[in-house]
C-alpha cells in the first residue's frame, strides 16, 4: 500500500481489483468530500471532458497534491491546456492486450511525475508507453473504438456473424483480438462514450455510433 | 496474388491451370512457384516427394486451352470492373454449366460483376477473397452475391476448412469484412498525425504495437501494402458507401501518393527505406 498516493477510480474500472491491492482507492464523491493528505492523486475516473474538467477543478480545491489524470474519455489537449493542476495524463480505461498504457506529461515535465508514472506501471505490472503529442485523444482507445464501431455497423447490416468478423480480422490481418471480442473486453459503454465524446468535440460524422453498438452498450450499462 | 492462390491449390493436390493475358508472365509465375517449392523443400518444410507431386499439379495454359470442365475458376486479374466483366462473359460461354466462377476482388460487388452472366451461372458465381501471401494467410472471405446459391458457398466453406483455411462467409457489401473493418486502423492514425511528421508516425506505430498488440503499426503497414494501394482501397470503399464519413480518405494519403512516396516499394513512404 502506497500511503502517499490516492487513486480515484470507479469499481467498474478494468484495473479496480488490482488497484485496491496496492492503493488507497476512493470514489469521486469520497475524493471530493473527504480530506486525506497525499502527495499524488492518480485520477482514473471515467469522465468525459466537461465533467472531468469540473471534477479536477473541485479536486484541486481539496488537495495540493500533484495530479495525473486518466483522459481516455476526454479531450486530452483541452484538459491539459485549461486544467493546470494536471501534470500528466494516462489512458488505462480500455483493456489492452499487451498490459500497457499510454501516458503523456505536461512539458516541461516534472521529473517526479515521470517517476510516479513509472512506479504506477511497475506496481500494476504494466508497461507505460509515452505519447508525446496528445491532441484529441490517446491513440489506442480512439482507434480501437472506431474498429469496434465498424464491426457493429457490419453486424447491424448482417454483413457477417460476430464470430466470422472476429475470425476474419484475426486471420486476415493478424489482429490480436477480433473487434467484437475486443469490444466485450473493453466494455461497449466505454467504447460508446468515447465515440460520443469525439463526435461532440469534432462534430465529425465519422464518429457517429452504430445503432447496433448503442443497443448493446445500453444493455451493458 | 493469382500466383499465390495457384500455388496453394497445387499444394492441396488440386489440378491447377494458371492463365494470364501475358502468357510469358504466367510462365514466369510458374517458375517462381517452382522456386518456392524448392526453397520449402530445402528448409525441410516440404518433403521431396510432395514437391514433385505439387509441381505436376500446376501447369500454364492460355484461356483457349483451359479445361472447360474445371470445377472452379478463380479470377485474380487487375481491379478493373470492365476488364473483369469481359472476362466473366468469356468464361460463362466457355466453361461447362457446372463450373463455379469466383472472383478474388477486394472491392467490387459480386452482384455487379455477375450482371451479364446467364441466370444459371449467377447461382454459381461468388467471391473468394484470399489474403496475401495466400500460401500462408489462412483467411478466405466467401462472399455471396444476391443470386449465389447458398448451398454452394456452404460446401466451399467446408472444403476450405478441411484444407486448414479459415473461410468466413459474408454478404456482398463494399470491402467485405476485412477491408471495411480495418479502414479506421489507418484512418484514425492519419487523423492523429494530421500532416506528415515522421516522429509522430513512429509514435502512433509504437503505441499500436506496444499497447494494442498489433504486429505492425498503421504507418508501417501502409508503407508495406503501398500507400497508393491503401489510398485506392479507401477511396473505393468510401465511394461504394456513397461518401460515408467513416471511410473518408485523408489528404495526407493523397499528398503522399502525389509525392511518389508509395512506401517500401518506392524507397520512401512514411519512413525512408533508402539506405
């Protein structure tokens, strides 16, 4: 247990069971309503841009600790620009086949935060992969979300069965997982939320959710 | 692509006739297939007796010489709709009524290609989309046109599965499964970098391999496939879906092609391959 670090996470977070073994884990409400001294907050709350911004703003009123925030579902560049209390960002919300996560640090970066991210990766037995040019979103979640969405468009159109789509992608282009099973591992509600956020930010129709995905994502919520 | 498909069929002990508009090209392909068999024998992957048998299984013919009673014809010519339709009309006249005709197209609708065929042939016409290299990649997309006899595609799926291929049935929709679902592996990567920047391309590739578990990153893969080919498939799927935003090509693809940076084959793409 690391006494100087507080982790904010929802029980639905894919790493939750592992997190509680090593960290003091608090919900969003607990983090905002209870003063607990710490040097570092690792915020893994699954919030979209606006809610994330408001949460970070409130959180900075209750703690002077350094903050690293999970921006999987948020517009990363915008949060880093307008939430100066956030020194670094990471993306842990989407299941990754390689047990790894992307992270970025505000430049010029704080060496302690780099150390903290490396330490977090070590404790969680994951690999931290640096992403220096965070813009709209982290690379891995946005790409996988689009691939999963397309598989659901295809399913909705009865192009093929879910099994055939997964087999085709694994054996035709060597994907480590089929897109339908990938979506199940991530949680379709997270895939749907990320695409809705990208659609909201960019107003680009390419991020439109397939109705089939919506149907399944809502069932999972 | 036809060369790899022909080789794979020969390796299944299927009598295979290879035809090309340019007969010398077909002969060269046969030489390459023989060389490939020899290499596989030298590396211990194939037995000498098998290699001798496989070599006997495959011959080069002109279109006039082919066995008109063949069970199956697989077309793998250039992606040109009028050229394909012309060839199918010829094959429809020449081949026995029992012959199944299949296209290895990656982009044209099967139903559209079957348009000029006789009603009976339409039932025996379908897509068999192999993946490169066909001797190694297990997947075959089995695509039903609107008139394809479903029992035919079912028996082909069983046959391919018996031969250790993985045959996936799908309906006749642009890009079929793989070329459609994979589009945004490239599309999102292009939008993440927006304009050409090798360092950013490297970062995206690194993340997709290290986090996503992909064997190659999107930019490396585009360089390997050929940026021009990838761009052309993207345009084809985009247009076939009546300009659906999800498939919209990116200006960086167009600019790379305009600059002659096609990828590995031209020495330069998103990365530089000139030593």
